[in-house]
C-alpha cells in the first residue's frame, strides 16, 4: 500500500496540513492572490501600452501565477517559458542551473520575467543579467513573492504581489519536493 505523503492533519476545512515530513498552515488565500494579480496586470497594461513585450515565466513554480497574470494582460504580447532550478528540498542552493527553453530572440525586446518567489535574489539577478547580455532592450521582473533576504540584497522587482518572511512556503505553484503545487492558497511551514 502506498504511503500518503499529502494529507490533512484534521478535516479538509482545517487550515493545517502535512506534506511529507512538514506541517503547513494557510498563509495567503487565493482570493487575495487573484486580487493582487489583477492590480499588477492593470499596471503592466498601462506601463506597456503601445509596446509588444515578451513575458518569460520561469518554470516550474511560476506556472499558475503566470497563467492567472496572462489572463489579465490586455496588451499585445508573447510568452516564452524557460526552466531553471536553484532549490533542493526547502532551501535555495544559490546556484543557477542551465537556462532551458529560451528559443525566442529577445534582442532589442522588452522582457518581463515572471517569477514565483525571490528567495535570496541570487537566481533572479543571474537571469536578469543573462537576458541583458542577450540584448534585451529592457528587463523587468514580476514576482508573486519576495522574502526578507532578497530585500536585504536590495532586489526590487518592478511588480510584486507580496513580501513575506523567510519561512518556507508552498502552494499556488510552489512545491515541497514536487508536492503542493496544486494548492489554491499559499501555505507557510508551521512551527
């Protein structure tokens, strides 16, 4: 019989759940996330009016955020997905692995990188620098979350939904060893 690695501690209405060896509590509700996304999209629509930006969601974590954001974008644009990884378990390795999937020329284009979470800021700094080296006209970042550590490094995405403390989070695309991406809300590790 397989081991259930994803289970509620109490009833499904309870806000605490266990995934693998960690307990998580509900932190940000889906309604708050969607409200903030609509606000960001409205600002992006204004800022990029008359332009043709390329949105660059970073997989895997940003896929839900990117989908909901793109539904709110009303300007002409393109989307091209890339994949990188800098996480192992519950912490960032701080090392950018190979950027995979960049098939579109970004030379002299306005680029908006879509990130799920800016943890330390190291990965997004490296991605932004690489895009500039490839000749992007402008490079901006829209992020669902930014942790305190990244604020200390002065990592300032132009568009940001939420600043959060340094606790580990999952849900709404973010995962813990592959689990929890499908949760509609964002959960924080329970202490």
